[in-house]
C-alpha cells in the first residue's frame, strides 16, 4: 500500500503571479522623454490632434503650425508653400483634411468696403466647437453624428432673412483634369497664379483655394504643351453661359480636359547652313572659283601639281 502508482499524472504547477513573472518589467527600447517646462512662447496642443488616427502626418503638423500662429497671420496656400518645402498641392490636400475633421473652417464675410473675403478659422477643439454651434440661439439643432465637413462647410450660418439655410446634399467631386508630365514647382505656381487671376476677367470665376489646387495641374498641362497664358485664359473664359454659373470649377475642369491641345511636334535640331567661301581669281587660267584661301583652281592644280597653291607675287 505504500508503493506509489507510477501511472498517476503529475500535478500541474501553480501559475506564477503577474507581478512576479520573470519577464515582467524588462522592457527595452521605445520612446523616452527629456522634458523641460516651458515658461514662454508655447502652444497647448490636444492629443486628439497630435495623435489623430485618421489625419496624415502633414495635416497634423500643419494643424499644429496653424494653432501656433498669431491672429491675423496669412495662411493661404501661396504663403504656406513659400514657408514650407511641401508644394501647393500637398498643402491644399492637408488643409482639406483639417477642414473635413473640423480643425479648420473657411467663412466668407463682407468687409465695410463691399468686398467679400474668406476668413480661415483654426479650431483647437472641433467637438466643443460643434456643440457650441449647435446650441447657439437662432441655429437649427443638428444630430450629433453629422459629419464635420457637412456641418462646418455646407451650413455655416443663417441667411440674411434670419431663416436657417436649407440642407444641401454633399457636392460631387470635381472632374479629373490632365496632369503635366513634369510637374515642376514653377510650372504649378504659374498655373495657380493664372487661375487666381481669372476673377479679374469674369467675377463669376472666383475660385476657392481647394478648387484652385485641383485645377492647377490641368492648367500646368496646357502650359507644358506650349500653350501661352493668354491662350489658356481665353479657352477658360470665352463663351461662358450668360446665366449664372452654379459651379465654375466644374466647368473649368471640363474645358481643361475636353480642349486639351496636342503635345508639340518633335523638332529635330537645326543643321547649320553650308559654308559659302568667297570668290577667288585663278592666276593660271584667270577663272573665278570659290575657296577659303587665294590660289589656283582645281583644273590648274591638277595640271601643275608642283605648285598647288601658287599665288600671284
């Protein structure tokens, strides 16, 4: 009875507690902070922006830069492209991301002189701003799940009569435009300046920064095919419908694609013209011939090979 049964399985060992695990607390690598408290020239940035799961790194950096600027600073695409190495196209895309997630708003206001200007508003807490706009008196209540791009861009304020604006369906994306083979920054900048100048020829062609960034590659493709700025401007502004334009950027995108000129023909390098030597008078037969230097003509040189380049004394 005192003999142990060898067929009995051994008892399982008890599990080691989590705090006493041999590998607990032995992490290596990773990020470490060496922080010093700021006392001047600092900006408080929320982690909801710095660690946003959907924004690109360029959009996050641009949002942080906008929140650090003073009031009244210029933040148009041309100014930002001159400040940072990223081009106007990438900066415009980042601004659209910030606008779609509520960190940026563009509001059109009428200044005392009568002009309509676009103001850019940087919002450091989009959720609180949406709640404020929803709870403000005179504004229609909106569902909490409304997307930011619909809430901030489509319905900013009430109309002049005091009644709330009607809900609008989301706009369709603009038609695709041609792309240049070599999108040089100088070429895209020239195309952007041309589009921004269209409103001087027709006030209805006042384009937003997003529309300009979308159409600039199409204009650059025209300029790359040796179409001058005057020809591009005429193709975009000629024969516009007399009635109001519902969406000028869509019409310009269609014209840039439908009327794209063909690429310039290949031009072979020009061959230099043949050299035309001056006339010479042969001392042997008194005939005129062309040669680089004075001497005898070909017949006389053949008959007297001993003096092929004999000249008169």
